[in-house]
C-alpha cells in the first residue's frame, strides 16, 4: 500500500509510508519466524501505543526473527485496496499479511473489534479460526482486552493473557522449532507457554442470556488459565530506539514506563486488577531510558508513564534530575496520569519549568460518598487543595474527569459534580486574589468537565453490577448540564451510545462474534470514533440474528458462570466479592504499595511481589543541581541548509516535514535557538510548502544557532545520519539571504506521450498573454493569471516536460500540477499520475 499512484489518491498518506526513524527493515529471507504486529485502529492511535512498539523491538532484537507493523487503514484505503485487488501489507517490507508465520493483534479496547475483521478481510484470511487452513498464518492476540476476549475468541488461534515481553520470545522460538508441524500441533505447543489461551480448545454452553458452562475439549493445562506476569521491569527490554512517526499521531512523544500496576484499588478499574502487582522501574533505569530515548528520537516531550505516575515512589527524586537534563534543550516532561494527592507542589514546580502541560484531575464521582463507594480515596478537601496549588503555580485551566452510572449513584451525586466545579472555580478566584502575580494576567480560572458512562468491567469488584442504559445516561448528563455554572466551564461527554456498545463487548461471550461479523458486513468500521460510529447498524445486525444485545448490560447473578471464568488475573474472586461488599458499606481498602498486603491473592512473595523502590517515600526531593548556564543570547548565527526529498517521504505534508526536521536537529545535537513564550519551538524557517507528492532536489531551511558550526562537513554528515530515508542534506552555507523573487525549475513526467494535440495546447498557452485559472487559496476561491508566472514550458522527451515558474514571496504563486492540469486540460486521474520533481531555484 505504498505505491505512488495509490498514495496520491488517499487521505493522510503519511499513515501508510513506513520509513519512520528507527523502523527496523530486515532481510525477509534470513528469518526463521516472521510476525506481522497489527494494531487494529488508525496509524495515529496505533503508533501512540507503547506495547506494540516494545514487542516490535524485542522481536527484531533477535537475529532470526522479524517483526513488521500494520495498522488498520482508513475507509478510503480499504475501498481502494478492494477495488484494485491489492492485499493489505506491512509498512517495513510491504509484505502481504498472509505471507507471515503469525499475525499478532493488539487488543487494546473493545471498540476496535470490527477493525480486526477489516484487517483480516484485506489480508484475505478467513475471519473464523475454524475456516483457516494450514496455509494461513496463525492469528494471535494479546493486550488489555485479553482478560475477556470471548467476543472475538472465535477469530483467534491463540491469545496471550498478561505481559508480553518474555512470552513473545517464547512464542517466536516455539514457532521457529515447529515450522514443519501442523497448525494443530503448533497450537498444542503454544499452549505449553504460560499465559497462552487457545479458544478452540474450549466449548461454551448457554441457557438464555447466561453462560452455563465452559469446558476444555482439547489440549491440556491448568484451569483457570493464569495471566503472564513479568516479575521485574528492570530485567526486560524497554524502548531505547523508539519509532519516530513521520505523520502526526495522538501521543507524539517518548514514553518511559516508570511502573506497571496500580494498587490504589479503585473498584471500577480493570487495569488496577489486571496489571497487579505494582512493579516500579528503578530510578537509575528510568533516567537512562529517558536519556537514550530522547537522544535517539529527537522527541520534544518525555512522558513518564504508569497507571498513576504520581504514585511512583521515586517521582520527586527523579523529576528534578530529569528536568535538569532536559530543560535547556526545551524538552518537557509530562506525567499524563496523575492522581489527586500525588501532585505535590514540588512536582508542579518541576513540570512548569519548560511548558505547563495539561492539568487533569479525575475525581470520577461528584460526592465524597460515591468516591468512598468506588474506593477513590480522595475527598473534596484533597481535590480543592490540589486545585489551589495548581492555580498558585500558574495553571488557569483544570480538566476534571467524571463518570456517571457508577453503582449506587443518585441524583445528589450528579448535583455534587456541578457543586464541585463551582468550588474549584471559587478556589481559583480566591487563589488569584491571594497570589495575583502567579496567574496569567487577565485570565479567569476555567474548568473543563469531561464525563463518561461507567462500563462494568470483567475481573473487577463491579463486574456483577448493571450498566445504565443510554437513556439513563443522557438524562443524567442533562441534569448535570443544567446544574453546571454557565461561565468559565465547558462540558464534554463521551457518547453514551459508544459506551453502550463498549458495555456489550466488555462482558460479552462468544455469541457476539456473529454480531461483529453481521455489523461489519453492514458497514460498521472504526466504532471508537464518534464520527464513524453507526449505532443503527448494530441494532439492525442484532435484529437480523434475533439477539437481545441490551441484555449484556444486565446485573450478573453472583453465582452465575461468567464468560471469563476460565481466565484468571491471579486476584481471587473472594477478594473481588469482599471489595463489592465494602463498596456498599462505603468502606476503604488501602493501597498495598505503602500499606500492608490487602490479601488480594496475587503475590506469592517469592517470584511475584510488589516492587517499590522507596516504600517510605520520605526521602527529600532531589534538588535541582543545574547552574543556569548563560547562553550567548546575543549571538544569532544563521545557516541555510539545502536538502532533497525523494521517494515516498514526499507524500508527507509540509507540517509533518517541519516536525521531522526539528527532531533531526535534536538528534544531531545542533544548538538551535528557541522562541520564547508558552510553547518554545526551534527557530528554523522553511521555504514555501511543496505540494504533497512532489519530489525536490532544491529544498532549504534556515537555522538560527547560538554559535558557529565547528565543521560544516561534519554537521552535514551528522544530519544525514539522522534523517529518515528519502531526505538528504546536499549543502550547508552560512547565509541568511533567501531571495524574494526566484525562478523555479520543475521536471514533469506525464502519464501519456506528448502528441500533436498536447503540443498544440502548450503552444497555445505560450502564445497567450493571459491564462486564468480558478484555484482555492486559504479556503477561498481565487482567480490567478498563471501566464506571466510561467517563464518556460517545453518538451524534454516524449513524456516529460520542463516547466519554469517565477515565484515572488509576496504574490500568489502557481503550483506546477495545477498549471499543467489546466494547460493540458487533464482529468483527475491524469493529474494524480503527474510525477513532479522540483530541480532547482535561482534568484532573479
Ligand atoms: S497480594 Fe497483597 S501485596 Fe500483592 S498485589 Fe495483592 S494486596 Fe498487593
């Protein structure tokens, strides 16, 4: 899917190019096992996912194994592939998925399930495992949804429960040894690996809406199947050479996982159970990974990742040295998942040193009563104290995340959400009065409220609770909207319709596979995206199967067989039941990270135990050791860098190229000035944007440096070593002068032979004094006379033209494709096939 003719015809071609910095392209023929790792959502979501990248590098770290990547394509590409009969391929070597030994799907959330079907169909692999033959790759799954994969179980040959880093290499080694074995034999061997579940080895029986029994019918092994747990994060490979996307993605930054697991014990939280116990990475390794990751990627942001980063016991000791390491390089440090009470003034002080990243709080519920039910462990007083600190440190906007539909929720809990928002705004005003100098001038405190509908998840204390209906959810949101303050407050909510479908699949069983196929066949795609989700398709699909899908939202009987009963997280059911009882009694369960073991049943305290590096959390925070270095601010040394862009990379947009150059400068350690202000950015100016798809031998940018380059030759080498394939620096010169007026030469290859009729059109154009074309500039229709702008147009050979355009920076210009399209009166298909190369420019 990266042929130029296809790339020219699709939205956001950057999604399909590959060629990312640090992508691993290996020799196909040298490998004993080849995996296609697939993220079943669009590139911008999938590339933001750490898990897939970690496995990608772990597999490729072994000489004999290959891992390539594939993401779910957008609707336009799906259509195009079907129309042209081309298969979906990987980004690295453009191999069709069906040629791999195994496909490894990440299962990150329930609403990507139809995307799995899209990928399988485009790979020409049957949906159902029962329909696959010896020639098809094995289809494997793993990830957050693996602890109840039953709705998609019939599509997967094997599913890994739990952590993948160690198991993935065991899977690869097993498949390498079993290369000549039958499919069934391979599955039997895989089943011996701890954490592997083979769905076809089990049968499920039902009565009405309930599962009545889950029985093993093949294979062997302990029941329930236990989740795989990596016991110590310091012993496994993390990202040292992270993939650097070429296209814009959702989380465009370096992520370093500081800890896995959270034992705060929020009773609604599935991850809080399925990633236990807490395993912290050592602060030394966090520092090392941050340093090498940033140096090898050029990212401008480092995110310290975990389910609750503020709970990382060494956070205060780690943050100041990290900021010291990065602040003068304008690299910010973000902690995306912070919990009230862990956002201390010390942490806030550090975060704001480079950029004030978002300040999001998750009270989850409006009232202290409901927060006791869910074991949130924070009070209104804690929340307001944190907000006060945030306002004091200069934040104006607080984002609050709530849920509606939590067990025992009442009308007064909804009203309490609105009251809490009022109190936060009042705190902001009071803080502003007390610390006027700290708040940005003239800015009023602002609260953005975001509300989702609670979805009961498997393996949590609330797994037996009912989910409220879409109508109930809308009514509660309506009440909240009426009660919220009108000024300085915005309400956003996650679509209750989407939460309804998430609820169906979260606690669903194998019968839902038929629903997925029926909805997919009706056109259901990318269901997690509000703009693509079509609830009526799901209703129609359910009707066609005579299925009551709303019944999946019902409360479960405490004694009934749950569809995931044969899969174990390691946390005992007895613990979940007792947590449910404690929820109803509004009773608190402390965090075992800093308190005693709460007997959840997981740890054996020999191999599996919490790893906490600073249990007392009473060490003094590390002071910044940075002596502010006085940069030679007065020196502004400018260089012009001439570079070429060729091949697939020319399908990136102008902004994407800019980002890519900024990161290359970071990686090559070029000392560039930064702009001042809230979001400092490198002082680099670029030439005019080149149309997407145009190759060029004559691009340039000007960089503003603190000091002269010691060696231009060495700088050119360093830049070329860190540029992605397709971009190359041709020359660097000390200059600031870019002419206002220039002549630009283009070579244009036509998709047809220049015959007499075509030549006549060229001659007519050259003979004319004026040639008006209608074009859109800055979203407005404009009439441009291109005749005076075109100084040369001539035939170079039988299918190639030479075009010279006069360009003036202050006047609207002519684009080569637009000009040729109008002069030769080309149709859409012909203009998409034009191959344009910008050859050179010269001052006039
Ligand atoms: S067994 Fe104890 S220490 Fe281990 S995760 Fe459960 S509560 Fe925490």
